[in-house]
C-alpha cells in the first residue's frame, strides 16, 4: 500500500493554507491547543466507566461473551462534539484524532489501574477494500497509543475481517451485535 495517498498530501497542504480549527466545534484553535479546543475538551461527555466496578459496557456482554472487563471513553450523542470528531476521524482523513483520543484514554486507564497487566492491544480490522478507500484504519493510532500507555504490545493481523459488510450506521442494533 502506498504511504503517500493523494488525499493525505492534499490534507497537509490544506492545513498549511487554512488555520487549524477544532474538530468538535469548528472554532479556531489557539496556540497550545491541538485537535480539540479547550472548551470542547471540557464539555466532552466522559463515561467514567473506569471508576465503576461494573459499567454499562460490561453489562452489554453479560451472557453473551465471557469478558474480564470492558471500558469506554466517551458517550456518543446524535448531535454534538463526539459525533463531529468521530465523523472527522472516519470520513475526513483526520487520522490524528485517533491518536489524541488514544493518548487521553491511555493516560486515564494507566493512572487509575482499571486495566492492569495487558499483554497485547489488538485493533478491530477494516475490510481491505474499505481500508484502501479510507487509507487508514481509524482505530490504529488509538490502539497504538493505548498500547504505549499500558506498556503492551500492539498487533495488527490477528483479527481478520473476511466479509465486507455495509457500514454499521445503516444496520440495526441486533444485526450489528450478530
Ligand atoms: Zn471546540
């Protein structure tokens, strides 16, 4: 796979010509701010799952998959900052948002010790057709940052996506679970 996708190059050029703006609210970023402005950062709806012995993500897996612990960083709301930043991460070539979120989440779970002794971080893969189209897997930098903070290995190619399913946003909840 080529490392110099035209879209990425155009994106770099774009960043030079236009001032960088917050991916949450489109406000211009001040010096020292990166990716998300301070106002959005303070408004992001953190789940605080890491502080709960049993959280809502754990409960999703009950009776279905025997997991040790689940965790999440943010609540997703239909209209709001989280939706904006995830949209930019997935569809607007803003891969660095994954690094920002992974770095933040990694620091949280490292400091509170809610996920100890992790050996390996394994990202959920994209189908190769979608990977080619997007140019990157939106969870790669996120996973790498988690691995860095947890002092774990990061390994791609362990899970393999075999079917190119339609985008999850168009599927129902039950179908997504299956
Ligand atoms: Zn903002």
